[in-house]
């Protein structure tokens, strides 16, 4: 009898790719799933009776380029966390930095149109960190149209990063609302030539800004039709707000015409971004159904009292992170919108997580548990547990196999365009990467709130990354850093 390195025994194995849903054993050898069957023998055995065994979750939208944030995500079932909406430039620097420090989960980056534009148009050297776009969103010249010669230089930098293995191109054009639509199409065309997706934070809808150069939803789907690029629409819930039905109709029209468009959403009514973002200007808030008090600083918890305070804080602390309460989570109509965003079509679950912020004291990225002064958005710790709780157990909006599919196979297939390595993720089959979660569907739940923001999800018994337990018996192993890079 073959003896595998590790065997997970007696669990309900759910594999969305093959349709498997049965009590079976999973054998793992050398970081790869080596068998699915009954009576498997292993050097190490994990008992999964009364538990679900599923492919590790793939997060397309993680801004956690650090160990603390990725530990929280691992406890939430994530085994591959990709920074695709914003991306990094130079992308090789981001990969090298992550490899040197180690990561608890698999990681990867898109090329950053925004950071490349920061260098060319803003004249600021990119650092290959999230801070690049936080700086850019406060530069007026970065937010507006650029001469064609400069656009060509931006695209050249993007193409260099694609050649270096970037997983696609991140285009946070919503933060640069007056960029010419032709530049967006040119970036999409360059990405199409590389055979990889774009990941867009859409610009304002025409309902939100009647003077926008182009409606944000129309821009995404038209670029798909014009260039053939796979256009991924990031966090469609937060950028659409109460206009979600219209945006869904726009996307449905494009899909019916054969345009390659995909979507993602997260199960929260509050977003987070830099307080200096153009769409958080006081005069823009009423069109989004918000007031200055909808904007709340992350580090202090203070909500803006009025337009004057918001203007002052934006001017003095434009790169500070702030909660954006775009939907009242206690409002039944808002809850319905949240659910619609999550269940539409083949929408992937994606967190838009943020690496934790130290409010005071020395930052120690290896300390665990995280100290009380550390904060983030609760979606960093809780997106996938909350999805299983809200959409499966409490509402029945999704079956358990379908929720698992949206957390694993759907995002893996989106990211797999031009990235063969992703074809081994999101699956429980021989030959697939041994990224596996074992959880109790009756108890798995998010625990992070807007006041206790980094409280980990509970209910995941085991989380294996490349066959190595990062979470075992519900406890994180702080020494486990088995994450590997995902490159095109």
C-alpha cells in the first residue's frame, strides 16, 4: 500500500471542479495532492470526521503584503492571497521582498499601472508597496489626463512588469477620475497582448458623477469588447453602491455578447481607502448617499463631523486609511444589496483586505497574537468565514458547495488566464497543489468587527499550504511560512 506524507481522513470532501461531494480521504505527498480515495495510509494523519475538506481559498484582492495580515487570512481559510487590484511596480522587487521575509500563504502580484504612472506622470519613484498609490491619489497631476508620450512610457513600464511574471495589470482608475478613457483602453490592449487579465477599481458611475469622462461600468465592459482582454471588475459591491442592479445589467449585457468580464464582491457594507481619494471629496458624497460622518478614520475611530473637518483631514492626512460606510449594514434594503452582489453570476469572493496598521508602539511583524494597538478592516480577518456564515448557514442564499466554489475554483480560474500555475489551485484532485482547508460548517464564523477589527475567524481546524499546516487544530503556527510565489 502506498504511504502518503500526510492523509486527511474521513471528511466530507468537496471539490467544485469535479463535483466530488463524498466522505473520502485526501493523500498529500511533497506539497501535492497524491490521491483521493478510501483507506489511504499516511505518515501523518489528520482526522476530519464531521468536517468539510475543501480546496484552499484563493483571494484575488488582498493588500496584505505582510506576515501579520496573511496570518489573519490563513485563519480565514485563505491559502493563496494575490495583490491584483493595485499591483506592484517594479513587480520583481515585490516578489523578492516577499521571498526574503517568507509568507504563510502563497502570494503573487499584478503589474501596477498606478505606480508606473506615479513615476512617469507624478515624478515620484515607486517603492513597490501599497503606499505608492496612496501617495498618487493625492497628486492632482496623477489624477488627470496625460500627454500621449507619457502614456506610452507608462505602458512600457507595465509591459516590463508583465515580462517579469506579473499576473496581469491592476488599474485603480477610480482614484484617477479624469484620466482619458483612451489610456485605459491602451493598458487593456497591452494586457491582452500578454494574454493576462486586468483588475479594475472602476471609476465613478454616471449616476455618481455626471461629469465623468465615461461611466465606470461601461468603461470596463467596452474595453473587454474592444481589446479582448479579460476585464475583472473589482469589488463591484462598493463601487456600485445602490446602483448595483444597473451595473449588473451592464455586465450581463456584455457577458451575453461574449465579452470576457468577471466580478468579485465582499460581504460588508463598509469599505476602506485613503481618505484623500477623489471620490471622498465632501461635494461628491451626496451622490453616493453618504455624508461626512460616513467617513471614519481607521486609527482613531473618529467620524468626520462635517464637510470642513473632512476637507481639513483630507488636506493634512490624505494617505490616512478611513472606513467608508457606504451601506448601513442594519438596513434590510442594504443587506439585500450585499447579498445580490455576492450571488450574482459567477462572482468570486474577494476580501480587499489591508495589512494591519500599528497605531502606536514598535511594529513587530512577527509578533503573535497581534497586540491591541493593531487595527485593520474586519474583512481582512473575516471575509471568508463571514461568507460561509451569512450566505450558507444563516440565509441559505448559496449551498455549501457553491460557496466553496466561489471562494476557491472561481477565483483560481479568473487568475489562471495566462498563468498556468493557477490551474493547480482551487481544486482537490491528484496533481493539484496541496492547499487544503478543513472546517466545521456548523460553527465556522467571522469574529472581527469595526471595533475589534483583527479578531480571527474560528472554525477552520486545519489550513494546509503546499501540504504544510499553517493552522492545525484551530491554532496558527507562527513559525510556518510555506507560501510560494505565483508567477505568470
